C-alpha cells in the first residue's frame, strides 16, 4: 500500500457515533475472521504437524502424538520409526534399582572405593586402589579419582582423554584417545597408571549407571533364556552398547533375580582380551537408588557359560560412603 493511502486514512474524520459504529463493525469482522480460521485453517495446520518433512534434513520425519494435556508425548527417529518401548525385564530391573524418574534427578555420585585382586598383580600394580574417593557424573561421562598417582594428585577421565593433575592444576601425565593405548594388550601386559585410570573410570561409569543407562538412546536390549544356578532362577538381559560408549565390550549379558536386582555380568574385557563373570554380592540403598557394594570378578573362557568358581577372584572391590548429588533445579 502506498504511503499516500496511510495519510488519507489518517485524515479521514468521523463523528463519535460513526466511529463507534465503525469500531463495532471492525470487531464483528475480526470475530468472523477468527471463527473462519478456527474452523477451516487451524485443523489443516494441526493435521500437518503429525507429519513434517524437514527441508534441511531430507529423510528426517518427525511425528507428534498429542496427549490429553495437549503436549507432544512421542516422537520418532530419523528413519521415521517410533522409539521402542522398554521391555518388561529392563523395566523390572530399573524399578528394582530405584526407578528411571529418580535416576534422572542424579547429577553426580561419590563413593569410597577399594579394588584389588590377582588381576592387579598381573598388571604390575599390586597395590590396587585403597579407599580412594571416586566421583562420577553419568550424564557427562566424567570420572575423578582422588588421590591418584603422585602425592596430592588426582586422576581425571573422559572417554577421549585421561590425565593426572596436581592440586594447582599442573598436569603430570595425560593421554588422548586412551582406548587405543590398549591395542595388542593381553591379560599379562603390564599397565602404567594411565591405563589403570582409564580402566577403573570407565568400569565405574558403567557399574554405577547400570541398569538405568540401558533406557537411553543407542542401547539395544533383549531378554534371553532363563538361567538356573545358585539355587534360583535368574533372567538374562542381552545388551548391545553404542559404539561410542566406553565399556568392557559392546555385547554383554546381565543376570537379574526374580525381584529385578543385578546378580551377574558376563563380558569380554576388550582392553585385556579376557572373559569374565562378574558377581554382585551385597547391596545398599541410598536416596532410593540401589547400588551393588561388593563385587567379585572371576576369569571365564568366553566359550564357556560358567567360570571356575574355585579360582581366586581376578578382581574384588567394595564401595562405601555413597553420596548422591541431585541436579540443580532450573529457575
């Protein structure tokens, strides 16, 4: 519209009665327009929200299912497939250990750790770790061990880097892409402190997050045949981990009792190319979350189902003084 039209409208004067009648007419027209949009255009817009083809990401389809509260309560992945529902065994296990809602309120976990056994002897680190402070932030995949290495120093872990640092911030040792440093290792290959730091850190990132992490994207789970041993029936959960998640091996089998508590893990520790059966012996509930506090790992031939239970444990560990730090509420 040209500027002159605005000037013409602004100079058009009317009596109060005419202005009132015109205003009423405008309101009536506006209401009619709103009614028309609500009855014709809005349903089309809402319908289109159920399937949106993104021009920026070809092949990425988003679907929305509107719940009773009007919120979108479901979406799909890039392939257009709906997210898989949690299988009954995983649901049972998560509820038995405290529930997913409670877990997702956790920011960090602090424990006192003692770990040792014949495995540490083989690695040339016979002292193991005694009563060290371990701090884990599961969502960020961060681990800190204090003390670690030289007096007063601490060890720090991320999946892509480990380092030992003094209190004033001086880095004593560090290693990028630490997983690669295990290439070619066997059970008897000696370790340095950075190897130990990586192994213990990723292990406890897993241990303290199980079974909750299996509900996260990228994990594939399936229930296997039941296991009858130790005088009771255990249910097997086969888990395939995402390639980028630091763990013992991408495929592992976990055993849960009828109540859903974790009893055993079977895996091949890729960093040493050795199979293990890992048993959970004692538990503690802290702030509604259940943690195994005493664990024992026995060597196992990966081709065999059972380990040699008469053999001394390769690894034995205990945790105590468990503290949970909640996420900060958003204000």
